[in-house]
C-alpha cells in the first residue's frame, strides 16, 4: 500500500455514497462499458462484491466464500442494501491488520492490504460508469488514480509470475504512460516470458508515450475513455490492452 489506510477507506466510502446519490435517477440506464447491464445490475454486482470481500477479510478466509450472497434483493431495497454493504466493508477494512493472510485472486499478494487497495479502483471506476450513464463527468482524485494505475500494472496484466492463459501476442516494444497532472509515469516493456510484460516507475526518453491526466489514464486502462498519442504509441497501447486482464 502506497497511500494511507485512511485515504483508501475514505475513497471507498465517498465513491460509494456518491454513486448511491446518483442511482435513483439512473436505475434503468445502460452501462455503456458493461454490455447488457443497467445501473440496477451494476448496483447488484457491487453489493455482492462488497459482501464477498468483507466476508473474506472479516473471517480471514483462505478460500472463496460461496454461502450468504445477497441475491434477489427487491429493487426498492437495493440502494440502501448497497450502502449498508459499502459501509460494512469500510468498517471491516479499517479495523483489520492489513498484513494478515486472506484469499485474493492475485497469486503474489494474499493479504488484507490487497483487498483494501484494489477495492478503491473497483468502486471508483464503477462510480464513473454511473456518472457516465447520466451524461456527467467524473474525475478520480489524482493520488488515488495514480496509485490505482501502479496497482493495475502490478496485478492486472500478463506477467512472468502470472501469465495470461491462453497466451497472448507480445507487446513487441516499450510504452510509457505519463500522468500530466502529477508528472508521474511508468514504462511497460516485454518481459522474458513471451506474451508477458513488466514495468518500471518513470517514463523513458525516446519511448513512445501516452499522456493524460491520472484519472483518464486509469479509465483508459479500464477501456472507459480513449487516450491518444502518435501512431506508434497508439499501436503499442492497443497491443498492451490485449495483455490486460480487466476490461
């Protein structure tokens, strides 16, 4: 974790509460980047997500929980149940020892800290989805977005320690990502195992670069907004997206 526990949990709470305020006007609107889903479907998904990770952390589970999922909730109760679950997740994360072992989907990090850090981008990106459904813009805080980019590059791309299965075409080059609002960046390159990548902090001179605000770069990683550079950077960006696990 590179930010404080307070920043992470406050972010989860604030994005959840803001999403809940938008939801009553948007329940039947489609989520453009989740084909077939409406805002109601997204709320049901997030309610299950919050239950899932709160259960894992609260019970210090080393396997996925299957019993007790909050399914088939009446629409009239959905927003209140979503908020209840979000607040419970925040309370559980705030009171937990972040170094304690729990199951996660990331082979290289099986502890509470992974859950805390990743749940920020889960709710922030889906908050953006709901705002977008209503025709509104949402800018994710720079420090939170930059941290989420670093986390995404660590866990959500095909890497030597966690390669895509089945294998995917190689990046075939190096690509820098630059946050214009923070002057922070990363450089992604081919790793030793074909079809995998590695990254380092900082941009590199002469390397094709995609530049945008930290919020837009994170949303680009999640295929929510376009970010354009020159022809070479755009081509590398397309190949890099094919090596990402999260759409």
